C-alpha cells in the first residue's frame, strides 16, 4: 500500500510538471517524449513516467503511438469548443444557485482575485491562469459541488493551452480580473442575470478566438507528418525541452 502511494505521488508530480510545460508551450506540439530521458530528468523508474504520460493522453495533451513515438498533440479546435460548451452549461446554473443564497462567504473568492493581480504584476501568466481556475473551483465549493469543477478540469486542457497563448501574445488577462470581481459583486447582490451575463462573456472569450489563432498559428494546430515524427523519434527525445 505504501509503495503504491509513493508511486502515485511520483506519477502525480511528473504529470503536474509535464502538464505545466505543455500548457506553457515549453513543450510545443510535436515534441517527442522519450521514456528514457524522462526517467533521467525526474530521477525515477519508467512506471511513474508512463503513468503520468497516460494521464496526459487522457487529457488530450499527448498522443501515444505504441512502438513508434509519444508526442505532444497539436491544438484542437473541437476540444476547445467542447470545453467551452461544458463550462457554460455547468457554470451557469451554479451561478444562479449561488445568487439564491441568503448569505454567502465570498472571502476566498475575493482573496483569489487579489492573488491574480499579484501574479499579473509579476508577469506570471501560467500562475495567473491557475488562479483563474482556483477562483471557479472556489465558487463550486461554495455550493458543495467541487467534484463538478474537477470534471470540467479533466476536459479543458486544450482550452487552457489556448488561454495561455492568448495571454502571452495578446495580454488577454486584464478582463478576467474585472469579470471575476463583477461576478462576485453580482452574487453578493443576488443579481443572477448580471452574474450570468458576465460569466458567459468571461468563459467565452478564449473559445471565440480559436479560429483566428488557428489561422495565425497553423503550425500549432497541425498534426506532425509521420515521416517527421519517425526522424525525430530516432534523435534525442524532448527536442524542444532541452533548452
């Protein structure tokens, strides 16, 4: 039991680090993930590495081709739209429920907004987006629906990668802070229509720009050619990570 727990802990740590590196484009689409090099990097056996990679595959962030190569997947417009649909249809009724509470302690939500401002001042875009997620998770927890947010989280990795790209290229980070504040204020004032309207604008911002980003960065949305992958897998893995 203890051995299994340690293995899961190692796997979770590797998964978290690789996920952050993929979302931040340190490991861009097409990057080959090599088992041997990953075990050396993380100082562990292959089993935790493979568990982490399998979890990333479930997120849609890597593709595992047995006996061939494991590589970071391209951006996926369909997955982005699906994540947007999921968020709109699960977060809208949540906001309506929160507005119906007679009293609600919104301290944690306001504290996360303050931390977002600090992350923005430090140009920590990935940290900023993680705090954005923490804000929405906190709202679900207020209604004892934290597991619903975890369901959303498991389906929005492609959307998260797009959010980061928009943040670093277009500075699309100021509006979320204002929108979070407006949502909290509206919940506190029991103004469900206002809160829902702001939420819809807030959640839809990135998804509405996916086609434009695909046109601007076709290389990030294109699956690598089989021949190119074969050449890359024969060379050093993690070719973009060793910088």
